[in-house]
């Protein structure tokens, strides 16, 4: 497997509900396209047309049938997501989230980003997908501040996991060391607060 695996933190035996939710989160530095999970989450655009960044990598790895399927879907509003087959990727399905473009913070960006994570969990739960890998949605070409985005990602997923008990594992796939450190630091902070 590419990158380094870090489960954080390990669920404490007999720990309270909040701490066991944290035990379902992993931070992994590496490439999302090699993740062996039920659903790989994509950071897509609202037209669901092949783009750059993680979307480009996912299309490249999945093959041209992915775009053919997405063309039948016809697009997706910001803050929502759509499901597709995974084709040559190792997951069962793909979940395409449309993150907000950062416009300075006053254009519902936080709410739309949280909507991506929330709706992806909801869709995964509806389709019986128990393990998910998320990229850092909106933090590349869309320019969302990485620290703010990571807080929203973690907070929204932690809140959502309580509502969707069938989801066993969430992997936050960080492409670079700085992003992985950011997620690990935030999780350490939350874990300390809940201890
Ligand atoms: P957006 O348009 O939503 O900003 P990007 O794809 O430009 O999406 O970037 C989102 C995040 O995905 C960035 O942190 C970027 O470094 C990361 N990324 C790019 N390629 C990959 C990949 N193959 N696996 C995991 N993360 C990736």
C-alpha cells in the first residue's frame, strides 16, 4: 500500500461513546485510488465532468466507463453527492461530492462542505457501504483553507457516525505530510478534550 497507515486513536476498551467514534477514524497519507474500502469518495465538480486533482486521478484509475456513467447522471449541486460504480478502482462504489469553491467564507462554504461529508455518509449508509475513504474535499483547486476544512470534515463525520452505526471505518486520505499532520493534530486535540 502507498503511504503510511496510522490508526488514530485506538478505541479504548470500554471507552465512552465519543471515544469509540474516534476509534472509527483513520488518517492515511497516500493516494486515494489504491484504498481498499467499500466506497472511495471523490472531490468532483458540479457538472460531474472529469477534472484535475483527485478527480483526475480517480477518472484515470477507473477508466472511461466512469465518465460515461456520470454523463447519465447529469450533474450535482454543491454540497451534495452522487453514487456511481467504481470500474477499475478497488472499491465497490464511488461517491462523488461537489465541494464549494472558496470565496472568502461568506458564501455558505462551511455549510456546503459539511453537507458533502454528511450526505456522503447518508448515501453510504443507504447502500450498505461500511468503509469509506475521503480526500480533503475543496482544499486543492477550490482553495478552501485546509485547517478550516479539516475541522469541518472531522466534526461532521464524528457527528454523522453516531447516526449511521453501520459505517465502521472512515479514512481521511491526505495527499501530503502537512495535511496528514493537520488531521492528526486535530484528532489528538479532540481526543484530549474527550478523555
Ligand atoms: P478540489 O477541487 O475539491 O479542491 P482537488 O482535487 O484539487 O479538489 O484537491 C482536493 C485534495 O485532494 C487536495 O488536498 C489534494 O492535494 C488532494 N489530492 C489530489 N490527488 C489526490 C490523490 N490521488 N489521492 C488523495 N488526495 C489527493
